[in-house]
């Protein structure tokens, strides 16, 4: 009896000692929730694999009479494969389920997010495997001083083992270009062997050049692969990446991933070199049934001298006028809530093994060589949470446009300092506010 390779699964224990499992079938994008005895039995199925051993466990929890019905439903839902003869009788043990494309998926995400925060769990761990990259993007904010470092498989294994013990269910591999790391495939295999959710952020160049690498990653069923496409115009895209032919390679990889039934996200960062390119890129993403994300928030790294890439304020306002909807207006109220998920539900580990709230942040909790994830979660994060709330932004909320600020302490850390007022964010809030005024007048 085997769990299908396209399954993500993580079991949690709540403060009142109830167990709950969040399960995802990657192929169908369907999420399931199992609680208490059913959660325990599901995890016995994952770990024991042998029917007789699973039956023995089911007997211990007084569930042996219903075991075959439970296993039959798991099989019908595509969660397990078994040669044991099972008869499905329309049971409904998996009664909590939702498709990621459903309109009410946001309610499920909110439920899961609140559960994790209330019970002191992280959701995502970002691995910046290396800052080496085979492109030379004009807007890049990664420090070139870090290129000599990378996360080894040995270090990744230790971190992933601890992450699994702490029930961190999602891993994001990024960089630089994560596929440049010599242990990239070994790390991917190890993550998927643990049935952890896996997102890969890549520029796709190595997938195009190395078909064996591409095929092996596809076979390992990552949850999502995200690629940046800066324009449908090859000249604009290649100018931004600094490498001729990069647009062709990225586009070929995106199309091939879709053919292989992989879940693909296309991102299109807006900057001075590609204003309004997101419109055509989004249309392309929809045509191939890929997810799409776009933003124009800018991170300025003085060492990289990338300020030229910043989108001009009037174009930022035009972007918001075309992209925001009346029912999705940004409204940053001054209350006692966390500013964002960075450091609350997710943390990042860079190539030097420094632990930071997110991949862009130069605020460091410590280094994994001397600070374990357990110590971080139990000792440092509670104090961090006390600081990381909106009411502590005492320099803000003085003007009408302030409630539309997408306040990001990461951007402010590059601009004026961590959790400080930022001129970049103020400009963005003003542009959003002016766009909002025009939208509500329509």
C-alpha cells in the first residue's frame, strides 16, 4: 500500500491536543481535512504502508470495522494505491474538501492560516539555495557578495528534518537561481519523499538546457513551479534579464510544464522597462490555464544601483487603475494585527544559513548553525510578534492615503530601516489612493 507521489500531507496537534491533517492532491488541486481518529489513521497509512500493520493500529483506536471503507475512499479520491481488495460504499470520511480553483478557497486558506497562528506553527520555509544566477536582471536586489555561498544537501537535510518535526509543511526553493545549486535535485527528492508541499521559483533556463533535470523534477511532482515572464516581447524580456534568448527558453519551459500537467504560476514584475507588459502576459497565462501574479512594489538595493528599474509614480497609478477592483480595495487599518506573514507564518534561510523573516529582508534572527528552528519558534518569534504589529508603526497613519499603504518592513529595511516609515511605500500608497479615487467615481 503506497501513498500517491502527488500528495502533500501534514499533521498538526492543536493546543487542546486534537489532531488535524491537511492533505492536498496536487493533480486535482483538491484539499482535504481529517481530524482526530481519522487524522491518526491517515498518518498510520502513510507511515506503516502494510495493511496488517494498519489494521492493528485501527483496532487499537476501535476503528477496525470501518477500516476498509476508509481505505476505499482514500483510493477513490486518488490519495493511495493498494492491491488489497476494497469495496467503496459511498462513505464520506473525507467530508471536508475544497478545490483550489473554487470561489470559497480563500475561506479554507483563512481557516488554515488562523489555525497555524493560534497553535504556533510556521507554514512555509523558504530556502534561498544560492545567489548564483545564470541571468543578470536589471532589477535584482540580491547581494553579489553572497555568490560564494550555497546551502548544501547536508545542511538542507538537517533543516528539513527539524522542519518536519515542527510540522512546517511547505518548502519554497528560490535563489538567485535555485537550480544552480549542485544539490538541487537531491534536496527536491528529499522534500517530496516527506510529502511536504514544494514550490520552485526558477527562471527556467536550466530546465530548457538540461532535459534530464526537467524530466526528473516533473516526475517528483512539485506543488507549483513559478517562472518570471517580464513581457511577451522577447526584446523587452531579454533586455531586463541581460541574456539574449532567455525569453524563448522561459516560454518553451512554461509551455512544456503545462503539457506535463504541472501547476505553473507566471509572475510579471512591473518596472520602468516594461510598463503595462503584465496585460499581455496575464492574457497568455489565462490562455494556458496558468496562475498569474503581478506587482510593482520596488526593493532598492544601493549596492546593486537598481533604482533605474523603479516604475515612475504616474505609471504606478495607471497600473493600479487598471489592475485593482472595487471589491478588492487595499485597506490598511490601524489595529493590533500582524503586518504580514513574514516571520509569523514563514521564515527564510539564505545561502549563509542566516534566518530572516523573508527572502528580501536584511533583518536577521540568527544563523542556523547556532539557532535551531525550534528555538526560533519558541523563544524569538513570540517577541518578534509583539513588535510586528500595525499599531507599532507610530510614524504612519497621519494622512488619508496611509490606510492604503501595503506596508512592507522589508522594503522599508532597504529604504529607511526595519519597521520605519518609507518614502518608497508612501509614494506607492499615494498612487494607490489616487487610483482609488478615480475608480470609485466611475
